[in-house]
C-alpha cells in the first residue's frame, strides 16, 4: 500500500476519518496531532468563501476560451 495522508478528527471517543478510505485490517498508521486554536473556525470560514468564489468563477456556464485568445507577455 502506498503512503497516503488522510484528514481526521476526534469525535470525543475515537478518531474518525473525514472522508471514507478503505483501510486493511491491522493497517499500520502514524497519527500526528495538530495544534488547535481559536482561529481554526475563522480559517474554515475563509476556506469556505474561497471555495465558493472558485466555484462561481469556474461554473459550468463559464465560456471556453480558445487558445487564439491567449497571448504571451512581451519580453522587455
């Protein structure tokens, strides 16, 4: 099995993965506890805003721009 990094959290009783991932029985794991801070909720809020902005910028109705509209920057 390749090494993979997964995000997880403690639900109060046990460690839970944030997204499903098939782990074989007796899989060896390394657990790193990250420092928490009051700013975590603010960081999550900024992440949500960024994600929403990118979703609007790259929405399904965004026109495709042909390569002929691209130009390189002029060299000095």
